C-alpha cells in the first residue's frame, strides 16, 4: 500500500512531498467543485428551457388551434344542443383558453423550480467555507529532536541560516 505520491504509507515524507500532496488535493477539490457548479447550472438551464418551451407551446396552441377548434367545437355543440350558434362559439373559445391556462400553469411550475435552484450559490458557499477553514488552519508544532540525535548536516544548515 502506498500514499498518493507513491511513497510507502509508513515512511516519513519530506515537507516538499507533503506540500505537493496537499497542493494536489486542493487542486482536485477546486476542480471537483467547479465541475459540480457546472452540473448544477446545466440542470437549472434545462429547467428554464423546459419552462420557456411550455410557455411557447401554450401560446402556439392558443394561436393556431383557435380557428379550427373553435369552428369544430362550436358546430358540434350547436348540433348536439340546438343552442344559439354564438353561445356555441363562446364555449369553444373558453375551452381553448382553458387548455392554454393549464399549459401556462405547468410552465409556471417549471419556472419556479428553475428560479429556486441555487446550484452555483451552494458551491460558492462551500468554496468560501473551505477557504475559511484553510485560513484558520495552523501548522502543528513539531517536537524538537534532542540535540544528540540531530545529524551534523542539519546543524550546519541551521547555523548557516541564522
């Protein structure tokens, strides 16, 4: 079993390796959060497109079906009921308006769902939370090694840097 950078799990890793691993993990986290934001935006856009399509369909049904449906329905009502032809045409128009209203209500439901979807806001809040956690993170103090265990090369580096 090995760590993501290929070193054995039980082995001591250098600060450079730890930093590289942390940088790689942060990069992967940011890329994943961006991918999540894109997916949520795509879902919200699809809901908005569905809503717009249903509104358009409601308008087209009302526009193009009125003449043919009105005449057919009005003459059908007149044939079955012997009512005045004007009343039959009004009932035919009311039926077309009712169909258009039902389609518009369905479109309104989809529009509310698209407006309610807060995909990118959730991801942005998550990224802000991650940034706050990282800003507050403090490195753990490493215990000092006893002087007799410190190799001479490390002592030389320590003396030269002071």
